[in-house]
C-alpha cells in the first residue's frame, strides 16, 4: 500500500473507534497483531488482545474521542499523534490496580506507530501521556 493509503487506513480505524465500532476495527487488523502500550508496560496479541486494549480505555472513558493532530506515513508505517478527550465514568485498569471512576474529564496526547502489511495492521506501539491522565484524575 502507498503512504496515503496507510494514512487513510489509520484515520479510518480512529473514525471507527470514535463511533464505537470496535468489531469493525478488527477487519483492518492482522490475526497475529502485536500491540505494545508502553506507558503501562503491557503487550497485547491477536484480535482478542486488540479488543482488550480498546475496551480498557472505553470502559474507563465511554465517551473517549480521538482527534488526529499530526500524521506521517510511508509504504509500511504510520505515525499518528492525536488528542484523546473523555470522562472517567468507569473503572480504569492500571499496572498498580483498578482506579474507580472519578467523574473527571481528561485530555491527553498520544502517539502511535503502526506497521501495516497488505492492508492490515501488524503492530502498534502506543506512547501516551499517562502522567497527565493521572494528574487530571487527581491521582498524582
């Protein structure tokens, strides 16, 4: 795929995420995908892992919305920077344990680096401002 095709694929996945169509996202993800959530030291594998990653955030922030602010792509990778905004109304799973809903709104920056092969995401590396989220939730 071309760089513009890969950038469009990433934007489509973010759009589906914003619409809550998580199963539709899986159509664009390779069976053997690996997802690394660097701030929390977590790694997820396969479709089930990808869904688990997405549900972790949508359980804690059901209204979470992503706005892409910057994107760079080539024939095999896409780097996307985005702002995520949501309200903490559900439990948030962290390496230190579960954080009960605070009702607070958060806005944080995320950078994701995707590897794409034959129109499917084969790996995703997520880097996010987790410290800012914890501060906004009153936990740091």
